[in-house]
């Protein structure tokens, strides 16, 4: 399993594109595992990058 660390806007953009490509990965496949890793990395990056912005409570 790879550990993914997103450190800048370009890596974030690339990860989002890869997530879109893998979105319908077969459950239990290597692609699904990679998808989960990317999603976790994007969530961590966005949490760190955008944590100082007010949350949208309308959702």
C-alpha cells in the first residue's frame, strides 16, 4: 500500500483527476485500494489547507 501525501495545488488537482478515473473501481480490486488512498490524501490536504475557512452550515 502506498502512502500518499499531497503537498500542493497541482498534486491535489492530479489526485482529483485520478479519483474521477477510479470512481467506479471494482470492489476489492487494487484500483479500489488506490482510490481509497487518494481519497484519504485529498481529505487530509483539504482539511489542512482549508481548515481556517468558515464551514458551510447550509448542508
